[in-house]
C-alpha cells in the first residue's frame, strides 16, 4: 500500500503523524487510513463547520487531524468520545501536546450513545463516527444524530455532515455501507490498510 502513496501526497497537519506513518508503516494498526483522514479534514474545512463530534477516538490520530483543521480555520469546538479509558488518556495526551489556542476541546470517557442523549439539539455541525460497529449500535447513533421523524430534536444541525469509517469490508466483515445508505448517504471505497475501510457520508437536511 505504501507504494501507492508517498509522503508528499498527504498534507500532514502535524509532524508526529508523518513520523508515525514513516516508522510504523501501518499507521498505528487499527487507526483510520491517512488518506481517508485527509479527505475527512478537507470536508471539515469545506463545510466550514465550527462544532465537531468524534465518536471513537482510538488513540487520537484522527482527533489531531480534526483539531488541527479547526485551528487552521480560526477555531471551534471539538468533543471526542472514547469508551476505553487508556485510549481516552492517550488522545488527551496527544491533543494536549498541540498548539490549539482557538479550539475548545474535550475528550470524554463514555459510551457514545449516553453522550449523544445529553447533547443539545442541533448542536453539532460535523461528526466522525468510528466506534462500536455493531449494526444496532450504529443504527442507534445515526437515529440520535439525524432524527429523521423529529428533526428539531436531532443532534446534528441542519445541513450538518456525518462522516463514517469502515463502510466497506473484505467479505469476512461486511462494513457499514448499508447503514449509511439507510440515511440517504453514500459510501466511497478507498484503499484499506485492514479488513475494513472506506468513507461514508450523510448530509443532514
């Protein structure tokens, strides 16, 4: 896979991410592919979103892309949600090492569904969904984010963009393209570093 990409192809928002890619080769096994992260960061900039929600931080690699993009845009708010304490701690440590004077950020150690139920309606402009891939869990997340039958109570603001990882699989793992399509979204099948990958997009009416 590295032969398809050289370091100049990707606009790394922080040198630690480039070093991680060069040294590890697999870009922290389990993390989102760097080309997918670059597309997500570009979409954040293109939509000029000010409030960002990340469900499933892992160890903070995508978190850096999102927060650095917000900073370059002039600032905003970032909320990360990670259910595993050690991963939450790693994400906090990595974000704390960055210069983000105009980004108000926090990383919660909690289940994403419990957090979604407490967020104000229409408070999130941009969401990245990459946590528990159990179909029922993802369905509940998308319901709370979108609320298609009760839009005024949806977490997502009108016109907000939901981005999703792992929408395509290798056959042994199906991916989440169906869940994305269920909300009138579409999926992009990018090169994968693991069994799952790709990018799903849902724009809230």
